[in-house]
C-alpha cells in the first residue's frame, strides 16, 4: 500500500516519534509489541466480540433518501453515531484498553476535546476495572458539560487543562506530561491519528472497521464496494482515517476531508490546518500544523470542540501533500445550518463535528448516479446547547 506507514513510522515526509527521552521506553515497548499483540487470535476474538456485543457493530449504512433528493446523488450515512457512547471513538478505545491490559498497565490516561473520546475511554476503563484520568481543556469542560458528567459517572477523574487556549491542544500537553511522570504503569490512550509512531497507525487500524464494514454494506446496497466519494470531518482525523483506510488504494474513490474554518479561514479564528498550516513537529510527530514564523503553535478555533486542533495526523498530512485526498473547510455557521438541515430532512441530529462533513455537500456538483458515503461520526446530544443558542429554540 503506497499510502501506508513505513518501518521507520513515516508516511512520506510525515510521522516519526519526536519524544522526550523519558518517553522512549514506553513508545519503544508499544512499537515492539503492538503489532504482535493485535494479531494474536485471542486479541482479535475479544476485540471483535466487544465490537459486536458491547458497541453494537456493525453500525448501519443508511441511504438518506430526502438528503439524496436534495443534492441529486445517492447519499449513504455510515452511522457511527449509533455506537455505544455515541461516536466512532469507542472503536479505538476498546482496541487500546485490550492492548494496555496485555502490556500489564494499571492506569490509563487520555486527552479529550469534545469529550467523546474521554467518555469512550472512561467507558472501557469501567468495563475493565482500570483507573482512568482524563485531561480536558477548561473551556471544553464548560461547553461539553454533559460529557464531563458522563466521565465522572463512569468513575474517571477529569482534570482541567488551564494553560494556553484551555482546549484540546493543552489537554494533550497535560496528558503527555503525566505520561512522562508515570512511564511504567500508565498507558496513554490517544484518541486521534496523531502523536508519535505507532499511535497514528494504531488508531487508524482500530478505526478501519468503519471502511471495512462500509465496503461490505455498500456491496449489499448497490452491488459495488466502492463509492464515488467518501466524506468525513477532520480535526486530528480519526473518523476520516477510519473511513478512508480501506479505499486508499482505489484511486477511483474521491476522498474528501472537511476541516473547521471556524469564523473564516482568514479570520484569525480557524482550525483549517491544511490551508493555514506549515510542516513542523506537533505532539510527537512531523506533520502539518498552524504555527507562527518562529515555530510557536497558533491557537486554533472552532465551534466544535472535536475539530479545535492546530494540526492534522501525519497520514492526513501525507494524503494532502500527494493530493490523494482533498482537504476543504467549512465555517461554524455552515456547519450549524447543515446540522439543522440533517435533523429536519432525516430525523438525525448530528454532532457539530460531523455536521461539517454534511455542509460540504452544498459546494459539490453530483451526477445522478453518484454514490456518496458520509461518516456520521457522532450524535448531537452533546451539542444541543450550542444549537439552541445559535438558532434560538
């Protein structure tokens, strides 16, 4: 596969493991053991059984008839919002908790923006009876209060990140700091396809279930495994990588990754990394990130906490650079309007993150027989307050 990772942990120019010396043993242990562990029959059996009986997979692939009519194409929704805990994040959390268990770890840490990954991590820690600490930006804790309550109810300790922009980037910094201080007994469950190798590859593989199922379901629906377009929102990019994974080598499938333009790409309040970013190092890997001329990370902004990240995963950076996937951006207002439209056309309230992907339909031209698959990565109950405030319900 020409878009996959090489033995050094790079996708083309991007990836690697740029880490403090203190973390080297952890990353090395993961790198040496993760491949072997996740291919063991006992791991596969437990992973698949939990995805089926606990998460509720396979998630449906739903032909959205009224949406299809509006945009003049056959639009299918991959319903990750119907998973246990309400998003795609649980797929990776299950994989990593089973890995941590086999590595003998006694404590789990995680970072979270929208709170969906935090909830998924707290959920699997409760399932396995393992201590859980989740770092979350103070601002995100306020705008995603229901998810904070869920994490606490599940037994996790939620620690506010009070530095910087008090959002996802800062929560990630705090989690990394914790890991440096507790290297032996702690496993860090990173929630996106970011961080030092092997994390981007590991998270993508656990999320690839999205596109593996999609191919099979699409064949049942249409007689062919391949859509014309696969669309997903991107912050760090885990749901998009899961949706793109099985289509990467089929060049006929157009991959569209939708970032958050915030208040506008040139407004100074944006998270449109692929437009505004430059190559550099962020959270342990070489990627594309928003930074000043002297290398300081620029604070990102998006109304959706899950897309409010100053970089993209290294595999996304590679797909962008070699033009295998098309990276676009959608403003807060466009995303909120698309969320309302989906709610009223299909009876599905999406997470604001996912709504960004739907908003891009407005900018596309389709042929009547085009097949479009959109990853509906999460449900919108966590965002109701934001919707209510915006639309004045």
